[in-house]
C-alpha cells in the first residue's frame, strides 16, 4: 500500500523529503512539510505491522489488532495528490508532460523493480513453500516481465488472487501511476472548484461502495480490481484540492506525535458489525477516508515537527516508500513458515518482533544503496539531455 515517498525530491534542486509546513524553506523558496513526511512513515509502518501480525495469526480477524491499517493506502493517495500539487503546479510553464512523466518514473520505478526482483527470488527460493509454488519457469518469467512494467499478471499459486503476484503492494503503485497521468493530462488544468466537484462525486461513490462491501480492503486482487480506481479517485483529487486551498481553510496545529496517535487510533479501532442492512464497518472506513484523513493532512501541512521530532520525521519519510515496496517479499516467506514450519508460539512472537527492525534495515539499505544512487544518476542523465 504509496506510497510512498512522492515528494519534491523529483526536483534536482530540492533536498530529499516531503516538503514541510515549518517556516524552513528549500533552495527553491518552497515550504517544507516534515510532519507529513513523518506521517507517511507512520502509515507505512502500520501497513508493515498489520501484515506481520495478520500473517502470524493466519488472518484470524478476532486476533488482528490493526484492523483498519489497510486504509494507509487511501492515506497515501491523499498525501500523493497534495504533494503532486506542491511539487508541480507551478512548473508547467517550463515543463512538458513527457518530462513530468519521466520525473515520476525516475522517482518511483527503481523501487518497483527492486520489489519485483525480491518477490521473484522469494517465490523461487522459499524453503517453506514445499510444492505449493511449483510453477513452470516460463510462466514465472512472463509474470516477472509484467511485474517489472508494473502491469497486472494472472494469479500464481500461493499468492491469493493478487494482480501483482511477486509483490502484492504494487497494485497501489499502478493506481499511483494512473493518478499521475490523470494529473498531467487533466487535473492540473482544473480549477479548485472543479476539483472539489470531482472529489464530492467520487467521495459519494466511495461511501456507497463501502456501505455495499463493508470494507475498503479491496483492489489488490482480480476479484476486486474494479475497486482500485474507486479507492484512488477521491483521495488523490481531494489531496490536490487541499493543496490548492489550504491557505483558505481553518486548521489546527497538532504536530507529528498527536497526528500519529490519530492514525494509530484509526487503524486499531475495532471492526464493526452490521446493523440490519447497514454495514457499519464500511461506513467507518469511508468516514476515515472522506473526513478524518483530509483533516489530518490539513493539520499536518500547517504543523511544525520541532527540533526533537525533525530527525524522526525525516528518517520515517525516507524509508516509507522503500519499506512499503520491499517488505512483502520477505513476508511471503514468513507466511509459509507460519503455515508449514510448525513454529511454537514463542518462536512466532520472537521472529515476528525481529522482523520489524530487519525490514526497517532492508528499507534503509534499499534507499541508500539502490534508490538514491539510481535516481541521482537518472536525474543527471535527464538534465544533460534537456
């Protein structure tokens, strides 16, 4: 679930990181939004913890703690729309659509590739999978090729019905790409009023779907693929609208820690039962997306991290996209170990807890030795061909 370090880092003149609403400014004169950077890291960690714990209890809903952590994807889409507006709205007088899309590919695709490669290796070499993943190599190579292009592929054994079998979270990156294309071709040209109209219409559609389905945990599999663009549209457009009008809206300055508590509380809220035909869980989750998350983004964009939280916010922001894109290939192995390795309860607890620093270390290494160097070289090459 993007993503997602979608920031002004696309600009060679800007330092890495989501801009922050503190008084500090980049060399380009733009404000920084370090609190939003940190919140993206919080959301990514909620996804990771949800997946670790969910696999540990084999998705027994009565034992899952962070029931609504799947909403982090919708939070990412909302934050992405906000940051895309920040980074690019004032650049179209000197930037073509082609250049914009190239910059976005440079920003996002190196970690897409790394995540798919890790997933491919995981599928081939998982020592706990037994014969569950015995698939002809030709078919695996076809799925691998599609994955490198971020395109959906037919489901593989032992990977549920995922549209991106080697790295499940890639489904949301495909939607992110669609959102970026929509921004470049249409949304950037629209007024704030038109964006709000689209957001209201798509928000109503989202709520209707939530009431019908009872959950927003949809869009990653072939059986619910139609929900992927539904989950993208409202938050992405609302995020762009929020950026355009944030200076005219009332807000609270809550800071990184209080807003992190809000996100954790949203994720940990109990799953609600139906009351007659009303699916309260779907109503709760869509309310979080339509009401709570925009307020969190608005408050975060006006808040300062402060000296004590600045380093944490920056670190959280930097590893948020890498950990989102690299954690699942390792958790596929964890899944098969839990199912087939006959672990004791103590082993599950110890290894499950150890996975947290391990996945953070993998994310840091991916950012430091893969993502940043590759993007720097590609940006340099792009600059030399202006």
